[in-house]
């Protein structure tokens, strides 16, 4: 609610890179990916070091992540796989298989509202046009959402106001200044 410089919160369990999109319940922030299979968490209201939460099903970097406040869900990653896995944020433990993405991708962006998680683009040898979605309350495979106006990869940024999912930046392979959006509740390009 106020502008200013960042302040030290604490230290992670280990050093990481490409630990981009992550999940939160509002109480607990959960971090997975980053070249490791270790999941770690912090309690958002109090500063302090991260604590071990459990393990992902595989070691991966740059996985997309979404959350409905109950589940933390990681999507694909640097291994160019199609694995989607999840944890229940309130209880410590290892990730469980959620389903499969429509493509085997790396470097995608992801965002969500309280119901759907959206996966923007990614890389399969070239930038991907496709977007996919999952229904976070039930496990299952991702479903085609539509196509991006400009295909991107390289972990572009994504945000939401719970109505629009907005994706900006990334590569095609050159760096992009394009910002594009979808209405999360309805399928389309």
C-alpha cells in the first residue's frame, strides 16, 4: 500500500534461479522450481527464513505456477515436459500429479482467477501460440483456451485482476514489448 525500497524478509532454504511464478494462500507463500525439486514456504505476515515444505515430483526450473488460495499448482518447466503437479498449501508435504498440459513446454507465463489457471505460450523448439487452462479445484489435464496474438516464451510476466489475464514481455526469439490479454472466464484468442 506504500511505495518504497524492498526490505530483507529472510533467506531461502537454498540458492535458486528461474524460480519465477509461485503460489500463495494469502497466509503462506510457497516456492517450487528454480532448478530443484525442493518446495519451501514462508509465512507472509512475519519476516523470516523459508522452511522446507516437501518436494516436487521432479527437479525443474522456470515452471509456471497458479493458486486458488487452497492449492499451489506448478505447470511444466525447463525440462520441456507437460507435467502439472500440486500441493495443498495449508499442509506440508510432497507434490502430487494434477494432470498433463496440452503441450510439452518450457518458459511459459501463468496467471489465474479463483477458478481457472491460464498458461500463456512457452517454448517447444520455437515460441508457442497456444494458451491452455486448468480448473484448479479438480485435478485433470489442461484444455485448449485459444491462441496468443504474439507467441512468447522465456518466462514472460503475467498478472490478473481476477477478470483479465494479462501477459507481457518474453521472447519470440527476440525480446518483446507486446502486452496481450484474455478474459479468463471465457475461452478465446
